């Protein structure tokens, strides 16, 4: 579908390979079904040979095909291909996790969901918050439409006491939460300065990392040779040989990508971090905008599943930036939230070190 096969080689069609890569990237975000993947590919010109939309089964096959990371299956075994990978091993692994997570077929909702559905949980019983539309007709003939958000009240153990909240009020409160996470300009400037400094000083440790992965690759190559010898000498049966070879080749592919990232793209973190600084500074504008779906995406990225609605008030649980070992275990948004909370108690320099 996105490749041209020759007698001795495989040539990647760059245009369609970009579309397939984008399908992987969108699917792992969790907001696309297999049917959505099929529709996306069809709209982008990737169809069956007869020009029809590919099936959900075919979409699942594409998302689970190791061919796109430079490997291929033949005779029940996985082999290393000579073709250029279309996606990274990391993205492929994320797609496999999402396929497992969404293994059960999803039912299409009967009604179009309201913008903030699936974002907030009930503070009392833990159930999800849903929305419902209500119509009010006045005696003078005027008709008013309202949207209320409320707990689904599906808990079998707790009788939920929470009341519903008008959509305008919920939007106002959520916007306020987002604005509180917005990154001040002086913070952004100082973080950028620190990032540039780290970027300059990171080369020595990266070199050591490359050497360590080279050693691990050498060990895997030796294991593959011993595995093949054992199979040819009939010490290992075909089932064990195929299974172990597959695991080793996948591990080898991951290491090769990690080593390439360290040796040739060792500074790739700087540009994404600087882009994050820009995004964090733009939160005020997003929170003030009328695009509710865009606001939902923003809130989901910042707060994850930690938004609660209780007593007609939306709140976010405290950011967890330290794990059980006392090490940083959150994401940049968690760190920013924690820093904003403690900003009034500490000087700027100590806050940014967090």
C-alpha cells in the first residue's frame, strides 16, 4: 500500500509512508478507533487496490506489522529487512500497547458528546462526568437551550450526592485552572537559558551512553549466532528458535534506534523543550478562547485524569512529581504546576531548579 516491491529490493513511497506514519502517531494518542484510522487513510489516498476504504481488520494489521520498523515476517519468523524503516520502534511499541488497551470493539455513541465529556471525574464517587441538554420554554414563547454536566451516578456502592453544573460555569472554572499553569515570560527565559547550558554540557555523558549500547548490541549479535548454531545442530527446536530470534531482533532494533538517537540526534530534546516553553506561555490565550474542544485537549495534557468535580466546583488534584524513591516521576506540566503552587514561597532560582 505504501511500498513498491522489486525483484531484489523494496522502495518506499515517501508520500504514502508519511501518511502511514501520521496514522500511527494519531492512533497512539488514544482518540482514534480503527474505523477512524481507516477513514483517515482513505481520505489521504491510501486505499485498497480497487480504490475502496480499507477494513478495520486491515487497519489493525497495518498498525501491528513489524515491516514498518524495518523487519518482516516470512515462514513464521521475523527477519531483518534491507528497506528503510517508516516509523520508530518506540512508536510501533506504543501502537501495540494501544491495540491491546482498545482490544474490545467500541460502540459508536448515539449522540454527539459534549466537549468536556471524558475529561472529569466525580469527586464523591469516582464515576465519570457526563453532559445532558435541557430545554426551557417560557410562557412568552422563547426557547432556551442549556447544557449541564453531572455525574453518571453509575457507582453500585456509593449513592452520589453531587449536583449538576451549567456548562458555562464549568468552562469558566476550567479556564481559570489552565491560566494558573501558564508559564510566565521571565520563567521561560530562565528555563531556556538553563536548557542551552545543559545542551552544551551533555556531550561527554552521551558518548559513554553510545559505547554502552554498542556493547549490548555486540552481545545480542553473539546470542543470535549461538541461537542459529543451536538450531542447525538440532539442539533447539523450531518453535523456541523462532520465538527467541524474534525477541532478540526486536531488542536489537530498539538498541539501534537508541544508539542512533544518541550519536546523531543527541540534541533533539532541545527543540521540543523550547516548543513546550512556547506552548506553556500560550495557555492564557487558549483558556480565553471559545474553542472548547481545543481547551479540552489542553486540559487533558496538563492535568491528565486528575480533574474532579465536586460541590459544583472543578479542581485538580495535587501534581505528583516525585515517585516512591524520591525521584522525578511526572511530566513537565506536573513540574510546572508544582512550581506555580510554590512560587509565592520560594525565589525564582530555586523554583526553576525543580
